[in-house]
C-alpha cells in the first residue's frame, strides 16, 4: 500500500512523470512497445509510419532525457533502440542484418562466460573486503573480535560461497538492474560509476579524436613523402611519445609549468573552480589544464597508428590499380584519398575494437599522477580493497564495450572494403 501511495505521489506533477517512467519497468515496456509499433507500421502502413516515426523517436528521446535513463537501466533503452535499428537494417541490407543478428545472439552467452571468469578471478586473492577492512582498522589500533568479523561478513553478504555470490549478483542485474553495493564507497555500484562517467567519457573521447586526428594526416604525409626529412622527423616524434611512459611525461610537463608559471596544474579543476563553480573567466585555465592529459595520454597511441597507416599506404600505392589510375589521368589527390586511404584504413578500423573500452576506463596510472577524477583510479581502488562488485561491474562493462567495438569495427570494415563479405558462418 505504501508503494502504491509513493507511485501516486511520484506522478502528481508533470515534472516528475518522466522520472516515474524511468524508475519502473512499465516505462521500459512502453519504450519497447513504441519501438515494436514503429517496426510493425514500417512493414504494414508505410504512410502512417512516416508520420509517426519522428514522434516515436521523440518519445524515446524524451524518456531518455527527462527520465533519468542515465541511471541503472540505460541498457534497457539501448536494447529498444537496437531492435529498432535492426528492423531498419533488415529492410536495407539483409546480408548484414543476418550477420549482425548472429553476432548479437552470441553476446548473451559470451557476456555470461566473461562475467563468470571476472568474478572468479577477482575472488582468487586470499581474503575478501572484510579482511582488507579489518587489516586497515587494526593498523590504526582498532581491535575486532572473531564474532564482529563474522557479523561483518554476514552484513556484507560475504559468508556465502563465491559461486552463490556470483549467482545473486547476476540475478540482481538481470531482474532489478542492481549491480551491487560498493563496500569501499558505501554506495550503490552504479552511482559510483556514474559520478565519474561523464568526465571520463569527455576526456577519453577528446583524446581518441586527438589520436586519430593527428595520426592519420601524419601517416598519409609520411607515405607520400617516404624517406624525406618530414617523414623521419614526424616518425621520431611519434616514437618518443610512445617510448616515454605517460606518468613520467606528465611529471615533466607539470614540473615545467610549475617552474615557468608558479602554478600547480594538478587535476582539471582549480580550487577556485571547485569553490565557485565554472565561470567564463575560468575557461582559459580549464582548457590549459585539459591540454596536459590530452598531450600525455594522446601521444602514447599516435605512433602505432602513424606506422600502420604509413605501411598500408605504401603497400596500396604500389598496387596495380594505383598504376592504372595514374595511367588514366587521375590526380594524386584522388588516388590517395579515394582509393589508397580507404584500403589502408582496414587495420586501423579493426584496431578500434578496444577504443570503447579505453573511452570508458581511461588511463589509470596517468590519471593518478595528474589527479584526474575518471574511472581508472576507481577500478584500482576497488581491486586493492577487494570491492568485488564495483571491480567486477567495471571490468564487465569494459568487456561488453570490447564486444560492441569488435562488432562495430567489423561492420565498418565491410563498408570500407567491398572485398569483405558476410558469410553465413559469421
């Protein structure tokens, strides 16, 4: 009865309606029904579908924005959108649709196996969170009796065997969207992840764009000017960026800035920003602070992309179709960007499978040195404290992102290279 009264109060105002939808399964059922209705109309009533398609997408977007779907159940919304995109793909490219469907059906057993392995490995070190907690408190002079330790294990649910804990964890994720409770932070796991997710995504995405935005033009230039001074100079800079450890480069840059300006550039936000909030006068300093992780982390991956693009471009420039294109009068610009670059991008695209995982986790050691409030240090702290639910959820999300990135890279490869075909074996 109390739950019914709470639900009624939640929808008493228009402003809380979308939060009511987002926090309960009925909201996700409505999203799924809206997507399914659009898919049915796409085949049966095309004229009505064209009128309602935009409204259906507006409905889904409204639930996402105003309903707080960035919380625990964002994956429910993603499933609904995935079904919608699959139905559109079926109409446009049936061969790719069959391939994508087979890969998606493999996701479920793959994710379950990965989750089992992750949970098993996390449980391998001796002891558990209570052991780490008791050791830390004992170092400060506190004394625990065996009965108190047993009560702590019972309180945290650590008295069951590890496979029972794994089953309960997976059951709560599937049925309730509950990823567990973080012992180290004293909060729900998903709330801890969401605290740093936006900043992690922003920093990592900018770094990813920087890496490819810098590496691709340099790789093309080095291939077109092989063994030139520019080729040697740019390749040398790329090797230096890769050979220098990120944390050491960060220390060198921050020390140089401190000796030059007298200010300590540690973290992305200064004390004034944290106290007064972001203002326009703080924007130049904030951008300057962002440049440090951009250079430190971004330069570490540029060399591999530069060398890959350079080698592939040189290989493509020596092929027969390139000679034929030159004989027919095609310009070097057309040959480079229309033909050679498209074929040379294959290994680069296939290597982007782990980019989504990198975007989510960031660089752990560099983040600790530069005091960046991103996801990597949280994972390290969870592993050190044996906070199994937080560590397991973080690694599981990274593994899922690798699977998604692999699928996306395979689809992009088929689009880039017409020689690649989807077979029934997938």
